[in-house]
């Protein structure tokens, strides 16, 4: 079987970024960086969710090619999420413009949860290459489990950002993941098992 080429997938994942870059290059809107804060954050969250859904989907739909393909390629979605999170952070810093404002914002719930989620994403993104998978061995999977903490903080960041009025939009994105993870817990730990003879 021919080796899977990820180039078309990278192109698909980069499509939202192309539109954002085009808007920046036009240079006609002084509020462009502020306007891009929400979409970059949303795509970071979406691609994180998609990557995390891979394993429980393979449990729910055993043998189906779609979930197996997603599980095989979930790292691409994770790396894309990391780069959109970087863009989200950079645009925030440009929009805020001063270190004093950045520091004064830190105690706010929707700010420190975002920074903490991004801090978790950094080692996850940096170690996403095959080299680190081989080098770290079992420790790599242990590190990747921090994705759950990053996802929870992202949900909190999203909801708190809009004074909890944004909880509905955030839950629309996160509910499928929460449901699938609940199924995963049930499958491995709670489901009835045949009694041994």
C-alpha cells in the first residue's frame, strides 16, 4: 500500500489561515488583529476536539475506516490546533499592544485560563514529531494526556470570555467530545462484562 501523503490534509487545515493572512495583507482594517482573535481561537479549539475524538470514535465504530483514518492522522489536527493557538496568542498580544495591559489582564479568569491552556499546548506541539515519539517512548503518551487539561481550560476560557453567555457556543463544540469521552470511560471501566467461568 502506498504511503499516505499528508500534503492535501495540510492544505485543508491551512485554508482558514489563508483567508486570515489575506485580510492582514490588505491592511485596510485597523481592527484586523482584534477581529481575528475569535476565529483563530475557535479553529484551535475545533482541531483539538477533532484530534481528541479519534480514539473514542474507533471504539464506538469498530472497523469503520473513517475513525481509523482520523486516529492515524490525528497528530496533524493537533499540530494545526497548536499553530492556530500560536496565532491566537500573537494576535492578542498585538491587539493589547502593551506589557502593562497584558499583566493587568492576567488575574481575569478568561485570560489566565487561556494562557495556561497555551502553556500546555507548547510541549505537546513541540514533541509532536516522530523523533520525539521514538525518543520519549511511553513518556510521550503520558505527556499527551495533558491535552485533556488543555481542552478543559479552553472550554473555560471560551465560556468566561463572554461572561458565560458564550457557554452555549462553547458547548456546541465540546459536547460531542464530552459524550465520546464518557462513552470511552464506560467502555473500559463501567460496562458489564461476561462472568468468567
